[in-house]
């Protein structure tokens, strides 16, 4: 066997430019640069006309206005053809009454799927696993989450994660487990002994010098 065939797929890396693409979609030709200035959620699904994927696409569609309110666009992908995508979205509208108003990438060549590490040997050799990527307005990959073929994603979690990322960027803070808008945020820990000594008297809600929270104004 060729050593290249044995090598694991390369994955994109956080805080680096997201892999570029220029590809056909159900809304015409789309490039990554088309989304410059907006956040983007790019998500893959194994195949059209499958039940778990159908529930996910309906959930993304129902939450589309919430993503838009956060300055974020949606872009789906599978290795099916545009004709299959169109037939599937028409079936979703007919059978479930849900409009899919965001593009879906046709990736018959698997070029985009491979660039984003969506093809996972051992999980799926011929279709994209459930992968989700959050890309910021500068085209930088900020988060990626992979799910198994058998289990659907929580779209509410991606809305929460997007809000948390935007909050961290705006205020220079971190967010604790299951942070929700309005909750206290974590102040970055001090990086010097002198700063650690001063931290407890800086007016934050501190459990110890490295663990301090505050409310956002």
C-alpha cells in the first residue's frame, strides 16, 4: 500500500486561515471570500435524503435568523450533486414545511471535504462526517467540531459558541463551561508574579489569583 494512502487526513488548524474554496452550490458559485466581513458556519452532512441530516438541516434553517442577527451566514455541504440537494430541500419543504434558505455545496470531487478533514477513515470513507466549522469575518478558522455519523448536532450549541467567541473577541475575556449571555466571564490569569500578587485586590470576584470572574458592563 502506498504510504500516502496510509497517512491520516490533514486537518485545518484553529486560528489559521480556513481552507479556501470556489465551488458550485444550490445558490450558484460560492467562494470563501464571498463571506469576508461576516462570520460563517460551514457544516457537512453525510448524505441527502437521510433522516438525521434532515433533522439537522431543519434546525439550522429554523435558527437562520438567529445566526443572521449575530452577523453569521450558513453554508452546508455534502458530496451529493446539486440536483440531489435541490430535490432534498424541495422534499423537506413539501413534507415538513421548512424552507432551506442557505446554500449547499456540491462536492462530488470531495475537494472541499478533504481540505476540511471531513472525510474520516474508519468513520466514513465515501461521505462527509458531521463536521462544523466556525470561521470569523477575516476568514480565520476559530472552532471546529466533529460528530459521528449516528448522532445529530445541537444547533443551539453553535449559537452559544458563536456568541461566546464574539464576546471573547470584544472584551478580551474567556467564558466558563456552558456560558450564556449575561453570565459572568473569566478574566485572563496574570502572567507575572507581580501581577498575581496584585490580582486579588483589583476588584474582581476571585476564588484564587488564577481564577477570577467579572460581569460585563
